[in-house]
């Protein structure tokens, strides 16, 4: 990822999506002024340490990718974390969403587009809520 890519992503978050700069600064552990400077291409204000610098750059890129990705893929990714990392079962997800386990299987399959929109919504609502509440059990990023 080039300096221009990071600057462009940050600039787009601020100007096109009107992302709150104070929230962005807090999330990136930077000052508001530093956020604006990075958006203008000044990478000198990034943290000095390699790991801290990489973490900040990754966070910028992750935020910038949100509007680019497909919603189903995002929900699938979070659902996979619930299933693998948190060891929740498909049955738990299905029961909490008020759907069948087969619906969860279809959503996770390569034929996700065949899943009814209402089912997708129910899966997404449960997945996002569980991920929000269980995030404290995940390693810090």
C-alpha cells in the first residue's frame, strides 16, 4: 500500500463519506490535526514504531474498504468468527434468528445469493449483535 493510497483513503473517508474526524482520530489514536495531515499526504505524523504504524495504516484501509465490499461477505466474515473463534454453533445462530439451520448453511455456502432477503436480514441482525457483545473476548487489534 502506497502513501498515496492511504492518503486517498483517508481523504475519501473525510470528504466523500463525511466521517467524523474526532471519531476517526480517536479510533486511530492520533490527533485531529494528524488525521488531516495524513489525508494530505504527510506520513511523518504516523506513529514511529513499525507495529503501531502498520496498525494505524491497516485501520485506515479497513475503514476505507467498508463501502467497497459486498454486504453478504461482511456478514459471512463476522459469522465465521462467531462460529470458529467463539465456538457458537449454527444451531445457536439459527435459533436466535428464528430460522432453520439449513438457512445458515445456505447463507454460508457459495450459493448465498439464493438466501431469502428476510433470512439474510435475520442472520445479519443476530450476527452483528453477538459480535458486538462478544468483541470483548477477542484479542485486541
